[in-house]
C-alpha cells in the first residue's frame, strides 16, 4: 500500500471514530487544544 493510501485510510478511521462518538470537529479541536482548521488538514 503506498503512502497516500495509508494516510487516507488512517484519516478515514479517525473521522469514523469521531463521528461514532458524536464529537464535532470544533469539539475535537477544543479537546486537543488546537484550532479547528488543524482538524481539517
């Protein structure tokens, strides 16, 4: 599996986990102590 596909898979898993927990991007950013724009990257 190439590097890009690995990254995409990890990102998909993180998004899925966040959604399963019912956490918004803004809430995740707050919990991590970063700006919401950092979640989008």
